[in-house]
C-alpha cells in the first residue's frame, strides 16, 4: 500500500479542525453512534430471545427496506432545504420510535408488529438523515479526510463501549433501559445539530422538481465509473456478508460463549476501528480506493473467526483486525466521494451510493432466517469469508477504482 503524507496541509488542518461547528457535529454524531452501537446488541439479544433469528432478521430488514427506498428522496430534500434541517427532523422521529419500544420493553413483551412498525419508521427517518452525514463534513471541516477519520474514531469508540455497556445493562435492567438511552442519544444529537451555525446555502439558479433532482443525481452517479463499480460489488457484499452476519454471529457466539461474550467481540471490533481511524488520519494514499481495497482483506477475519468457533480472545483479535480494515476503507471511500463530487449534488449522489450499498444487506437480512433453517449457519459464515476476499479482489481488479487518485 503506497501512502504519502501531505505535510504542507496537515498543520493547518490540525489547527482548523476543532471549530465550534465541527465540535457540535462531532458531538451529535458521537452520541448517535453510541446509541446505535448499544441498540445493535439489544436488538440481537432481546428480539432474538423472544422471536428467534428470524425475528432479528425481520426487524433489521424492515428497517433497511424503507431506508433503501426513501434515501434517494432524503438526498434530494437535503440538497433542497439543507442537510441540517433534515437530520434534526429525523432525530425527532427516532426519539419517538425508540422511546415507544423502550416503554414496550419496560412494561412487558412487545408484540412483533410494534417492533416492526417502529423499525420501519426509524428506517424511514434514517433515510432522511443519512445523505446529509456525508454532505455536512465539508461544511464543518476544511480537511475532509482528517474529519472523516476523526468521526470514524468516534464510531469506533461507540462500537467499543456501546456493546459492552449494552450487554451489562441487558443483564441488569433489560432492553427497555437500552432503548431509553438510545432515544436520549437521538435527542442530544438533534440539539447539537440545531446549534450549528452554517453559512447560507447558495441560491439555486433554476427551478426544478423532485423528479428532475433525482435524475440529476442519477446522472452524476452513473457518470463516475469508479463509484458505481464499487456499489455493484458492495451489493454482493451486503447480500452475503453484512446481511447475514449480525443475526448469525449473535446466535452462534451467544449460544457457545454467552451473551456477554458477544458484547466483548463487538468491543474488539470497535477497538480495531479506533486503530484504523488513527491510521487514516495520518496516511494519505495517492490512490485511496486501491489502498482501502487492499486493507479490506483483513475484514475476512470477522466471519472466518466466528465460523471457526475460535475461543473468545481469538474472536476478539479477528474482529480487531477486521475493524481496522473496515475503518481505513470507510475513510478512503467517504473522502473520495466528498472531494470528487460537486457540493450542490453531493447529498443526492451520496443517496444513490448509500441505496445501492445497503439494498444487498436488506435482502440478506430478510433471507437469513429461512436460509439458516436449511443451511448450517457455520457454512453460511464460511461463504461470507470467501465473499469478503472476493470483494477485495474485485475492487483491485477494477481499473477505475484502482486508478482513482486523491484530490
């Protein structure tokens, strides 16, 4: 992996990164990510205990499907009325959905229809929120790569502490308290975003409609071969790796080593993500996607370590290596999108790349329950490991991806 350090720009970037706006944005993302990390464990364990692997898969899928459907409109609205307004509104909706589930768990066993309904609404809100996450970074930070890496470290810290804390709370107080904390995290996120003071957006020079805006976003997306090539590859990754992984790993690790062990394994993933984010702060590859794809080979250790039924320390080590790989790739990808796409269409283009990369996960989540009933879950994870390695090879063999240079 060839990397270069941009020595002339790094000192200035360090001085300017922690502005008031970036600090508020960092706080909003940090608390939101921390709440989400806790919910992953709570959903996998609490829903799984009542409704089994199929229940977990359905709850995750019913969140993902509206996300995929509506995220394109989220990108259009973010470009039209501003990403910050869309993100604050989405946080308000998720305070309601997570608070409702919290009350349901605190007062008894929530029916599956309630979990599915709240998951659907939360997924729709996330579709309105997520396109702005990428577009906001250039507005609050002068150095997108350093900002992305710093935010990835926050994500990693959430993955490190959130699952461990959620496992403890689940054992002591139950899922209701975890969902209550998640609702509070979204409330704090919305407050921090509302306090941002961003420069007014430039006036749009021509009238447009939602459909025309969608078409413009699609045109911009498909004109970049490196971008749609990655998304096509990522659809297979979501279908055969991301989608099945959480329901299968939570079941296999929980049954073999206990619920607390699953939280520690996720904490290992978070530790690796911290390390990957720190590496991405310093190293600036001349060809970011090629370097990120090479690093992603380490992700293979995540499903492979579970499939091999390794002891807890080796499971954590495999997830640590995978977390480093995933974090470095994520920073390279986000920075490439932010610097290669014009600001006035960035949210729409981001929406298309998000929709494409997530739709495979939605199908994988929906199918994991029925497929695991007829196929050994361990065999499924071996397939996931093989697909992870094949995805890295496909990215490196795709010339526009391999050749894309850093701006």
